C-alpha cells in the first residue's frame, strides 16, 4: 500500500466479532471470531481478497442484507 494511503479498518464487537481491514498488499482482510457450532471452542476464520474487488463484494453484501431484511420484515427488497 502506498505511503499516502491510510490503512482502513472496522471492528464489529458482536457475536461473532467481525474485523474488516486493508493490508499493505492492497487486499481486504475479513476476520470472523466466534464459537463453534457446539459452543465449546473459539474459532477464527479469515478471508483475503484484492482491494479492487471490494466495491463488487460490498454491493453484493448490501444486496444480501436487503434480502435478509425483507425476510425479517416481510417486505420485498427495493
């Protein structure tokens, strides 16, 4: 990452905890930390993808969030 670009990050302190940050290699790193299905162990999962894909990934996540919202509220997305 160029010196004039600041590292970006966001942490959602919830269950599971989700951290989103950029790396010095122009990647986005998403880390999810939570309990396993049996609620016995903590597990950490990490996903890396190129920063130039972030807009498309973000748009898709917003689309999914809209669909999830319509299921919860009974309203159609849009």
